């Protein structure tokens, strides 16, 4: 079985078989571009999906719980807005900054 790989750029330990580190460093030359492109596409698509779902859930929870029931707990629904844009921005960053 393969050993975990340590990135020489950011020193993060990645699982065996990882082609590209999160920082963009390419571990292997074989299949690195396609794997990187797949990961970036997956990140962009999941960012869009989570953004849409997060806004929908936020609107439902906030407007139903806060406006109708008047509970301050609905303010916690703002946390649903964070993961989608974070994934989307990280995917865009990876798209702009291709592996070296």
C-alpha cells in the first residue's frame, strides 16, 4: 500500500494516491492535469449547489422562524450561507492558479 505524501510546498500530509495537493502542488506527472481538472470542476459544482441550497434553507428558516414565530434562534441560519461561497471561491482560485 502507498505511503501518505507530504507536500514539499505547504508540508500538508495527503492520503496515498493524491495527485494534487490542496495548495496546487502536483505530486505525480501521470494524470495530474485531468485529476486536477476533475477536482476543480467538482469543487465549483458543489459550491454552486451548496450556495443555492444554503440560500434556500436560510430564507426558509429565517423568514419562517424569525418573522412568523419570532424566535431569535433563526439568526443561526446565517451559518448556512458560508459553505457554498467558500467552496465556490476555492474552486475559482484553483481554476485561476493551475498546478506548477
